C-alpha cells in the first residue's frame, strides 16, 4: 500500500507515541477514578496487560526468518504478514 519508507517511519513514530501515551496516561486516569484501596491492584493489572500485549505482538516476529534469502518475493511473509502484525492489535483493542 505504501512504498515510501519515510511515510512508514512516520507512521511507526506515531504508533509508538500513541502506545507510550497509553502506557502513561491510562494508569493515571484509572488511579484517579478508582477508590484508594483498589489503586495498587488495578494499576498492577493495567501494567501487566500492557506488557502482555507487547509480549504477544513480539511473538508474531518469531515467524519471520533470519535469512532474507530464505524468502521469495511471492512468499506470504513478504507480501501479507505485515497485515497480521498490524491488524491483530487493532482487532483485539476493539473488544
């Protein structure tokens, strides 16, 4: 869809800023809304879920081989695997 590496890098930058903002502002918002006795456990669960999300997305990278010579131009990992790696977080976040 996008053949410019500049646009891809800018998109990745925005994606990272949004993820970092979520990791900072969401726990602050939750700690303001919940009662004092639940702030610690709810904050812990929030950070745990953020880290599990990062872990599961990182697991998708395991399928990509280390040697680029192992891939042909028509291989699924070259042509369409990026859709799974970028689409999975979007689908999961809608629930």
